[in-house]
C-alpha cells in the first residue's frame, strides 16, 4: 500500500516563500511521474506542477515562474518550492503519481495547508 505524506505548509504573507515536501513509501518512486495538486475552498482539485522520472517539468500557467518542482529519488521525496506567493495560492496541497487523462495512481494523503495572507 502506497502512502503519501505531505509536509511544510503554513501561513505566509503575500510575496513570501514556502517549500513543501512529499514522502512516498511503498512505491517504485523513481519511475513515477509525480505531480503537485491543490484544492482551494469551494473549488476542484487542480494540477499545478509535474515532474517525470527523468526530471522534465511542467507547470500550470498560474504558477509558472514562481513554483519549482523537484525530486530526490534516493529519498522517495518530491518537493515544491513556492516563491512570490499570492493569496490565490491559498489551498490544501497534495502530491500524487500523475496518470493518463487526469488520473492519479495512489490514495490521496492528508495534504498540506498553505495560507497566504494579503
């Protein structure tokens, strides 16, 4: 059973930075394309960043240039560095294995709450 554990969330002022971590246990992590997702109150969960097994990345337009996704396969961990945070980045952030057509590979973890104050 794969378990995903997100950490590093918190309260930050607009313009600030946070780094999120996601530790994956029980998976062949190094071959997975991993994604960071977020869900704001009253909204659907959305994909914000992807990283392939070879390190190629892709970002949603709303975070491009501000967020950076990275991974450490030796630690089975994926990271999300978030800079120049905006109030609209407020959401619960999750990681997961990104599958085809918007699917995900594993049960969702508990997520990490990020709150950006104006």
